[in-house]
C-alpha cells in the first residue's frame, strides 16, 4: 500500500542485465522457450539453484498467452480496430488473456513465497465467490453468519453441511484418530457425501464451487484428493474472509515478470522478440541446443547449447505434443458490476456443467479499477470453458447471460496441448497448455510435475502460505 491508501505504482521491469539483448553463442544448463508463467517459474527456480539459464520469447512482452494487455494491444490482438473513447485511457488497462485467480494458501502462493517474488508484487483479495444453482447466482458462504442465511441449502441440510465441514477441518491423513473409521483412499467422494446425509445438489455445490472439480468423474474415485482440495479452499477462505482467492494488482502479467526478475538477478540471460529456427538434437536423439537467427542483422545464425530444452507447446514440433481439446474464452468489457453479485467489483462465478446441460463447468471472473485492470467505471468479465457445443457462442452463453449489457466482447478458441513424453528420453520438457478454469490449481499440478521432470526432485512445498503481503 502507498500513502493515503492508493494503489502502489505499477512495477517496471527495466532490470535486465546489460548485454542480454545480444545473445552470443554459448553453453547453458537449460534453455527455456517462452515467458509464460510456468516457464518463468521454472527458470526462476533453476537460477536460484545456481543453474545457467537462457530464456527466449518470440513476443516482445512477458507472459506469452498469459500476458496482460493494455487497451490498444487488446483491440489490436483481436483485430477490432481502434478502442472507442468512452473506454477511457489506454494506460488504465491490464487485461489478462487467460484470466485466473490465485488460491490464497494454494501451491502458486507457496511458489511465490519460495522464490520471494512477492517482494515485487502487491495483491488484493477477491470480493466474492459465487455458484450458479437453479437459475440463480448464489454466494458461496464465507462466514458462519452467511452460511446461516444462505439459500443454497435448507435448515436441516445446513446442519449436515456444518458437520461435514467440521470433519474435513480436523481430518489429517497421517492421523488415523481423525478418520472416524473412514478410509478415504478407498471410500469414494459420493460415498463420503452420502455418509453425512448430504443431498445431491449439495454434492454438486461443494465439489464444483469449493473442491474446484471440473466434472463428475471424481464422485466415483477415492475421496482423499478431493478432500485435500476442500481443505485448501476452506483454509484460504478463513485466511482473508471474503473469498479464498487473491489477485495481483496490475494483472497476471506481473507474475512471469517477477519470476524473470529473480532469474536475471541470479545470472539468467533473456531475449524478447527472438524466435528459434530449430531445436538441435544429438546422434542419440536428445536435445542439445537451439539455432536462431540474429536480431541484429537477420542473417547470422546463432547456436546456444544446453542438455535440456524447456518450453510451452507452441515451440515444439507436432510429433512432441498432442491436442487435448479446445478452450473457449470471451473477454467482455462492461460499465457495471455483474448483476446479482451485491455490486462486488471482483468476483468468481462457477457454473457447474450439469446445471446448464453441459459436461464441463463454465467459469466467469470479473475485475475492476481497484485491481488496476480497467479504467474507472469499467469492468472486465471473462467467460471460459472447454468447447463441447457447436459454436463458441453456445459454449460461453451460460456465462454471457449473467453479465448484462456489454460494451465490447472478444472471443478466442485455443487448442490445448500436452507433451507426448516426459522429457527423460529426448531432453524436451514441455508444459501443458493452460486449462479453462478461472484458478491456477490444475496448472500448479502441471508446474510441480514439470519441475520434478526437469530436476528429478520434488519442489519443497512445506512453506507456510500465510505471509503474502498486500491490500486485503
């Protein structure tokens, strides 16, 4: 916080060491392709471990597909012409291309603390988390008082819900005395709900709005992983009291920039606007470097060597990756908060797929000027989901119908990819594309997997996630 309660100045990242824009041939411990969040987290963690890292990005900005754009860049990206004057100043906008909130005590927060990236960023808590049920937007209770008056459940169901949460709160997988005779490695989530007498509508609300499950598959699988997700949600909710989510002021683009700064401080080398010509492999078929064309004269070929190449799927040939589906995202500019959310400026709404005749959930998140993402009086709402209908508009329609009148909207459809191999054979360590959710929990699982594949060891996640500073 700055004096008089105003927002902190937007961080600038003019910190790259002199000479990093003119890459010479050299040898490194790792070459990282792309400056998306996952790639920047990995490069930051490797550099802290003393590794020599070279990071390249074909774009002229940090973040890749997860960048935060100003107003003119947003309109340019979607070929929408010039922004209308009623939207305010260009500099007031930091609109996420892939919007996501951060679980307050989740794995991404622990990574931020692990690398001390939090020293470069300020965070705010999101004002409310909502769930769509029976044609209405209903607030997920954040306090016992809210739970008592919530229309999500009847009186007797609330009592059963409270008993269930008390069990979840005291449950410790390593302490059998807390299990009350239940083996959650064998008991399914459906059986656990039924054991507490909870109704099917309550199952759906807890699983989708609190455990952040994306479909119904978990219901007939062992309950333990879902219970752990619920514990994280409840702990995060109790941490700040309004919702379990936090968000960096000035948008998510600050996250990869912060991790890049950590990498640079520890000797990392960066080049923006630098694509590669090819990944080079040795006689055994293992990656050993990259070839690129010099930015200076456009003809000189450069070679950088490293025993591992890390990157997002867009830098690798089709043989190395496979499609996993398509994500539809719709960025909407509004001149009002989302209706029926108590005029909250920042919210998340989860629409369970079964509520609207879908298999996959629909996610809605909204942010305003207090998060320094839009001009005063303007809100950005983003609807995202996995494509499963005939057209993109059909896929996002359940979310769009909640928003009210829109000033502008931009629709994108992205194919998602994952690596074919784990990288141990060919030295190519590839991240998965970002998923359709409005939170980072699934993407953090991929990040932890990527770190283990790259280093051969688990990332220490025992750090206490209670110490993120910011304006809550």
